[in-house]
């Protein structure tokens, strides 16, 4: 005789089923937002930092292309105007590099 459910039991069953479906739909939406946020986070942090070294080398090449002609013009102007003063500067730079060879390595790393 207990094979059939009463109307109240059917209503309770349907109510609980709808409530669980609503809850699962809410959690699925939250899970999708979390996954999208993680994708964005990994893209913005990891992928951008992976290309950082390549970006720095490219920028340094472009900066050296701009700065090298300017530096050459300045040194030509200094050499044409005052050779004795530039010889003193060159000799002091050579002595400084001999005393501290790490300066030259640091200079090449920055270029």
C-alpha cells in the first residue's frame, strides 16, 4: 500500500529537487567564474613574466640604436675641440677599468 506517495510527499520531493538543482546551478556558475579568474591571473602574471627577458633585450637594442649615434657625435665634438682634456679623461677611464674590471661587465650587461 505504501507504493504510492501522497500529495504532500510529492510536493516535498519536487521542492527538494528544485532546491538542489538551484544550489548546483549556483555552484557551477561560481566554479566557472573561478576558472575564468584563474586563467586571467595566470595569463597576466606568468605569461607576461616569461616574455620579460625578451622584451628587455629588444628594448636595450632599440635604445642602443638611438644612443650610439648621439654618443659618437658627442665624442667627435669633444675630440675636435679639446684633445688634451679627452686624453686625460680616456687615461683615467682606462685606469679605472684596469682597477675594477667589473665595471666593464656591468656596462655591457646594461647595454
